[in-house]
């Protein structure tokens, strides 16, 4: 294949996305409406949270130095719900997603108000995750590289889908430990999923992904350091639920061979964070459901990063992984069964950038800690000093 033909193939992929986007401008309008709703309503939700006493006071594992209201998930839910009603067809799948999202944000809000025991929260998450499967959103076929498309029976596909949704809900919740961190990661995932869904001709998934992106960007107006409101469990469980459901509805249920890797790459940071924390807690004989400060973002703070710098570093890591996912989708490095030099170099370069940032994170978190004077200077009462490195 000539260079001209390769460029033409790349251009056709982008043209396909733009063509689908031109036919479904609800993707753009949904993101803009979600952004506007969240920007406008978040201060009111924060005031309501203060009146109700739903406030994170400084101390313990918390990093904020002044009382900050939570319940930001209520504003995020309204930012998702309003444009979804306006721009998505209210078919069976949409109703299942919105109903499940309402259950997820309700469980999180109850936990924000009075606290739930881990098994009570888990039951609520299982109920929320079961709702979209009841409405037809579950992985009924899977495309494995080299093996092709395989159908999954309901007895296997439904439990796997529920497990995936619950896992992502908890992973996003675990990630919500720094001002703006979870919202930024969810925004990156939403935008990436929107582009990939458009390329797969899945406009409904693209619209909902864009709505997530717009809502999260709007929330960052109030949530980035120093945060004036936290999303709380209500927001983290909501975003995890919606992102997991989108990945099933718009990415996994497709004949694209690499579709399996899209959500794994885009959501790699919360997956790695949760895996590390759970393994560490089990290793030390601790409950995996008890909170601590061993998450990736806490470890960055112990290396001397500010909250803003730690969040921006993790965002950059997420962007590099999202770029790798997009390169896999749009760069025809192996078109028509033949490897092509320049597209392979381009895709490899993007992959190397993602790998380099990942190596940098490992260097900072695992090597710099050996001789970290900042950690030694922390007072004994500092929670970052007391928690494990």
C-alpha cells in the first residue's frame, strides 16, 4: 500500500467520525447543555449540602483544610439527566441507563448523608448494575483477537456485565481522593468513548459519553483545587456506573477486534489504582473495604507533589493511554492484513509516550520514595506520614 493510500485510509476514518457527528449534532449539544447545567446548579447544591450538614470537615484521612460540602453528585446527575432526556431517544436501553443512574446516585447520596456499611453499599451497587442488564444492556457477544466473534449466553453475559459495572463504580469511587481528580479522569474517558463510539456508528453511546464529558468539565469549574464542593460517593458511583454502562453499550458489543482493549486502556488508571490498593490491603491482612491513604494520588502527595500537580500528572497519564486507544482505532498500521511502516511508527510512537509516562509514574512512586526527604520532614500526626508508602 502506498503512502497516499495510507493517508487516504486515515482520512476516511476521520471523515467517518465527522460524518456521523454531522448527522448527530446532539453529541455537541448534549455536552454543552450538560456543562451549562452543572456549572449553574453546583453552587446551589453546595449550599443545600451545607444547610443539611453534609460537609467534609478537615482531619482524619481527608486532605482539605477547611469544611467542604459534598453531594456534588446531585448536580452531576442533573447535568446528565436533563440533556439525556433532551437528546437521547427514550428507548428501552436509555430508560435502563437513566433508572440505574438514579439508583446509583441515590445509594451514593445516602452514604454521603449518614454512611453505609460496605455490604449495604455493595447491595445497592448490585441493584443499580442489574437494572441496565434487565433493559437489554449486557455483553451478548465478544470479539477476541485471533479468535473472532463469540456469542455469550445470558447466564454468562449478564453476571459478567454486572461485575464489570460494579467494579468500575468502585474504581472511580476509590480514585476520588484529590480535588478534581475523578472528574478529570471521567471527562477524559467520556471524550475518548464519544470519539470511539462515533467511529463505530454508535450515536446513542456517543451522545451519552459527550454528556459525561460536558458534565465533568462543568463540575471541574467548582471542584478543581482548591475545591469548593466534592462529588462525594453520589458523584463517583454515578460516573462509574455511566462510564461502565457506556463501555458495554457502545464499545464491547461490537465486531471491532480491538474493542475489548478500548475501555481497559481508557480506564487503566482507576483499574491500576484499585488493583494496587486491594492487593496491598490483602497482603497486610486489612479489609479491602476500609479506606486508607495508599492510593496513587496519596503516594504522589507523599513524594512532595501538590494536589494540583498530582491531579494534572494523573490526567496526563490518562490522556496518554486514551491517545493509545485512539491510535489503535484510527491509525491503519495493519490495514488489509498487511503491516505498514509509517502508520506503525506513528502508532508505536504514541504507545511509547504512554509507556514513558507510565514508567515515570512507577519511578516517582516506587524509586523516589527510597530517598524522599519530604516524607521524613512530615510531622508524626500528618495522615500522609502515618499511612503506608
